[in-house]
């Protein structure tokens, strides 16, 4: 079927059959019958093959070229990459693979529909072709991801790729007019180099993917070059995720509780629940390392539920032992608060352990207020009506809008320890801390300073009028079993008598 002369072959075979039949001892000659048959079969065979090869060419073109963007398809760009690697190996050249991922494309798809999203992708592809040098090869990997391949000449290096990356980001990030809608979208770029960081197509694309992920983590609308350390870190992150899931299933995590202190009386007025993890393989893993990984992988959801339940269990055990328990603060991630079942599950746990909501304080970061302000505001109001205290955590490091303090039912503002750490030596940090405290007091909010480690910091914070502090100057985070013997908790219980 692959031979384009098949119709001629069919004709001559049938005609030959007629010639042979002509010499057979028949009463009449069938040559004319076979001749007509040969012509008819030849005509229809040619027609069929013409249609067959037309369909075959169309399918081949669809495999090679993406219909939506007009760029090479995922399959074909991978073939092009493999061929370029062979060419660069033979010519001792370097090759750059640039993975381009659009920022917040899903938001546009959700807001305006997939048809608008598809048209936007086609426009992005056009700009990508325009801005890339003629020798570059561009393809569409699917979703909101593109791949650009560029074999470097001997006089080209990393600086040329930096220039190209910046130019792509600049052109892609300009406004688009799609069906009378003005749309804005940015992009992040990850770059991996052959032969340093990938000897085949799969390895090079995997490393470029890791680099674009790092670019997004760095704030998006930027570029990042893959290096060897990134691969090691990625492998460690994967291991941390795997071990964290196992630790959660096997109850290998611990909750510690750090006292919060009234800066005037130095009495304990609350505690913060803090996760601690000492893994058999990884050793002691800092929350600063495993919490972001938990948020990125979705482990934060079951982890958050575990923290709430363990906290309530401890409260119940302390109460049975006759220990006066101050309010306990729990950090909540944006992923937790976005879940529609967050509050029902919380209420179920409060009822299960018979915990007074006034013993609970929820700490949220400013980012959730930016991402989903309307639904978040309603959730916070519902929790406040139940008697749960609310605090903005790490204030000053995020988007810091005064409207959050004015319009939402917060009780506390928690100043990030980055400011407290340098408050004595850095006048700008001291001024900002003072301003935050003054602003919060004018809005009838109390201020918590975390990370207090010295008397000099404490003196300044008292001078500024800060209400509550926490840090190693007062107490480290305590295990649940040792809490009853802590001097601050002992003093708290003596006051209650």
C-alpha cells in the first residue's frame, strides 16, 4: 500500500491474467473482459490510494504540527531535540533548551473559558516565533508550556541566553486583545544546557522543567538556569515528601508548644503549636524546609488536620490533669482555608473533644487574603463569631494592606522575626516595627513580636508598646509531656488558684 505505483501493478497483473486466459482452451476469448476489468480496478485503486496518501499526509502533519499554535507538537519537538543533540555532539556545540511556562494561565481559563484561553495560547505562540532568532526551534508541549531549542555558535554563551530569556518574558508579558478582551499574562523560563546538564532529550527537558519550577518559586516572570545543586535539592525535596507522608501515617511527627508572654507582666498568655520532625533517614528536618514542600505537594491538608486533632487531644489531656491551658495558636495555610469543608471539620473536632473555641487562635498569612479575599473574609467572620481569635502572621513580609486590618475581624498582628532579629542594629527595621505597633493599636489590635532572643530587643519592644512576645529569651518550644513542669505554665496555674 506504500507503493504509489500500485494501480499500475494492479493493471498489469489483471491484464496478464487476461492474456493467460486467452490461450486457455475456452470457446470464446475473455481478453476483452479482463482488459475492461483491469482498467476499472486500476482507476479505483488510484483513487483509493490518492485518498489514502492524502489522509496519511494530514495525519502526519497533525502529529508534527500542533493545530492550536502552529508550532511543532510535543512529539515532534522531542524528535527535533534528539536530532539537535546528535548534531551538536558531532559539531561539538552547546544546545540550550528553554521551557516557557505561562503564569496564572489557569485564572484566565477559569474566568473567560477555554476558547479564549486557546486563542491566547495561539497569540503567545506567534509572539514566541517573532522574538526567537531564526535558528531557534519552537514547540508546544501542551497546557500552558512551550519549548524553545537553540544550538549555540562558538561565540555565543550564557549572556546571550539571558538576553533572549528577558526578551521573551518582555514580549510575552505585553497585553493581548482577544475577542474584545484585554488580557495580561506573564511567563517564567527554565533553561538547561547540553551537554553539561543533560545528554539526551529526556534529561534535558526534565532539568529545564526543574529550572522553570525554581523560576516560579522565585516570584514568577523571571528565568532560571539549571545547575547541579538544583538536581540534588530536587531529589531531597522528593525524599522529604515521601518520608513526610510516611511520618504522617506512622505518627512520627511531634507537636511542641512555645509560650507567648505579656511583655509587661511576663506572664504566659498563650502558646503556639509548632511541628517538629526527626526522621530516621533524614535526621532532624526544619519546618522551614518541609512545610513549603508540604504546601506544594498537597500534604499540607492531611498535615493540617493532624495538627488540629493532636492539639485538641493535648488540651483535653492537660485539662484532665488539672492544668490551666492558655489559648493555643495554630498556623493555617491558604490551601486549608480554601477548602469548603475546613470550618465544618474544625467544628466537628471542637465538638468531639469538647474544646472551648476561645482556647483556639488561628494564624493566617497575608497571601491568602490576596488570593481569595471575599470567601476568606466570610470564613474569618464566622470563626470570629464562634469566639476563635484571629491573627495575621508574618506581618510586614507580604502584601501588607491596611484594609485587612480595618475591615477583617483580626485580634492580633504578629510581626515577623526578620524585623525583630535586627531591631537593635537596623534603624529601618526599628522604625518599621514601631510604625506597625502604632498602626495596630490605633485599630484596637494587639501586637505579637516573635523571635525575641535578647534583653535589648525586649527593651525596645516595651518602649514601642508591643503587647506580647515569644522567643528563646522566654522559653523554647516545649514537648507536650514537659509542659506541666515549665516555670511559666506553673506560674500560670498558680495565678488560676
